[in-house]
C-alpha cells in the first residue's frame, strides 16, 4: 500500500515541477524591481510606463480571465477591463505588494462579478432574438480553431464550479500560488481557501465520475 | 471508514501543505481505509487533469496593448460626457421622484378636510413620535399614520402615475447610461 501511495504522490510531484515553468512566468528579482519602477512612474501619470505593465502582464491576466470565463472574446474584454480598472486605481496600489498579485486580484474579482451577473442576467437588450441568433450563427475561423479548447474536458469541469471555487482553483494550478497568496489575491482567509480547494476537488471528482 | 478530517487532508497533501508527520498519519489512514483511498484516487485523477491543463497558458491575440491603448483613449475621451449624462439622469430622476411626493403632499393638504386623512392626524402623529418615542403607543400610532397615508396615496391615481413615471424614467436613464458605458464601438477596434 505504501508503495502505491508513494508512487501516486511521486507522479504528482513530477507533474507539479513540469508546470512550474509556464505558470510562474519567470519573475526574477530584476523584473520585480523594473515593475516597481514602472508602477511608480505610472502612478505619477506616465502612461507609457503603464503600457509597459500591460505588455508585461497581458498574458497572465488574459489567461486568468480565459480560465475563469472560458471564452476568448470574453477573456479579451475582461483582461482589458482589468487593466482599465488598474489604471484608474493606480493611486491605491501599494508598492509593498507584488504587482502581479495586485493585477490578478483585480482580474479575479472582475471575473467573479461578471460570472455572477451572467448567472442572474435577464434577457439583454443588445442580445439577438433566438431566431436571428440561430440564422446568424456561422462558424467563424477562430471559433473552429478553438473548438478543441472549448470542448476541453478541464474547461467543462471548471464550468461546473462556483465562481469563488473556480478562482481559487485557477490561481492554485495555473499560478501555483500558496494558500496565503490565494487568500491575499481573493481577499479572504486561508481557511476559506483551504475549504474552497477541498470542495472544488470534491465537486470536480464527482463531475468526472458523472461524465 | 471515511472521515472528513482525512479527506480534507488529502486535498492539503496535493497542495504540499502538510508536514511530514501529517503525511505519515494520512498515509497510515489511507492504508486501512478503502473509502478514503477511493477519494484519494478520484482527487488524484482531477489533480492530474488540472496539472496537465495548467501547462498551457492562454495568450491574447497579437496587438493586445494597442487595443487596450485605443480603449483607454476612448474611455478617457468619453468620460466627461458620461459624467454629465449620469448627473443629468440623476437630476431628472430625483426631480421626478420628489415632484411626485411634493404633489402628493399638496393633495394631502387640499384634501385635509376629507375623510382619508386629516392634517391634524398627521401633526398629532408626528408630535406623538417626539413625545413618547419608546412607547408601544408610538409604534401603533406610527403604523396607523403610515396606514392612513398609504390609503390616501392609493386613492390618488395621479400620485401613482407620477411615482411610476419617475421610477421608469430613472430606470431608463440608468439603462441608457449602462449601454453607453460599454466597450467602444467595433469600428474603433477595426481601425487598429
């Protein structure tokens, strides 16, 4: 039995190391120092410095939005909105905090709000009537290219989770954040994060079984 | 026998949040508990799936920064206009809302001698509130006062019309504002 368990844990450790390269985004101390310089310059009104921040963090922010919302168009919109919010809130940014953590926090909250609104949203004025929507539904080239992504098992699984659980899961797996970091990003307690991740795994395991 | 304490520990184990003693305890428990072992295996499967998916970091299409710059410029250019629309909507909504109440007050005075509500009752009610704020009688009187006011208002279709109109006007303005504050028109993006 011990062998089996050790093997299981070992495979998990190996996989964890394999993802570290992509999720951590290779943030070196030099980069962090550079980001602080940009952040301070942006706080003083230097919009070029802010564009450097956007350029540096477009991918992690977009990735978070994409994993949360599950749609490329929505992810683009949410990522841009995240940076707009960051721009308007620049004065409140505390240099003691990691810039990436601050941006991801804004993105997480925005996506959670967006998903909640979507859940309770009634028929929108700018939505096409059903018959027109069906008639206009042509397969776009980009849609075809992303079909495999959309039908990705993991995406479908993530969709089954409540917004808060999904955010904690994405931050844990795609950004390899610790419980403390996730709690700081989502502005909640460590015990809440522990519980969310546990419940998320339980729900995902149940979803896998029903698939 | 499955134990919530251990199933939670399994989750923490995946996150490397257990110390060696806790890991040893969990492993010993898993060795003798088939239900927890099953939970471990199903969670392990999910964990592996997620780790595999996390290897792929999605990236936006080329030109994200330029699109953002354009959007920021658009937002900044339209900001003052939005403020004026918001203030206008607020002003119109507030004026309509309070005018409804002002007219209702006027009608109240006009009908003071009527059967629905006497102005003296209103005055007495207010005085009672100040004189014996904590007493049950006050509470009953307040309820009575509200009840009578309500009855009076219900009996006045004009007041209802004004209230409904003001609420609808406010809602419409807010809705227009919401639509206008959305992302810039597609033509802006297409020019990039």
